[in-house]
C-alpha cells in the first residue's frame, strides 16, 4: 500500500503536533514550595459572648492561631477597642520572600 503526498503530509503534520504537545507538556511550572513548617490548624469554633459594657466602641477579634517559633498557639477571641482597627480580619499565614519564609500574624485590614 502506498501513501499519496496528501497522506504523507497529514502524517508528518500529526507527528509534529504530537512532538510539540509532548515538549509543551514538559513546560508546566512547578507549584511554589510549601513552607518548611506544619500547616496552620483549622480555626476552633467559638461562641461569641455579649460585649462588655464599655464607653469605647468594641469589635470582636476572632480566635486565631499564632506561631510561637516552635509550634502554633491558640489565641482566644476577645472584644477589643474598635479604634484603629479595619473592618476585615486576616488570619495569620506564611509568606515567602526570596528564600526566606516569614509568619505574618493575624491582623486587621
């Protein structure tokens, strides 16, 4: 059986596309490395107590995990003065800058 010119071109084109696909499949970027610390535990459920009587407006600061340098410690939620705080709470997380990992503690935004 002989292949005509059109079939030969089709086979060469298919082989070229397969080769290109295999080359591009090797170009997938590796995900960023995880921090060399254990993952942050899940947030503990808390019951929101009534705010204490206060002359200053208060805002609930949710309980959160903090890094002690060796392990995570739970900081229970508390009513704190509203002044100087944003409206959105950001839990602590690990951030990589260059080759260094840093713990960014929970904070108001």
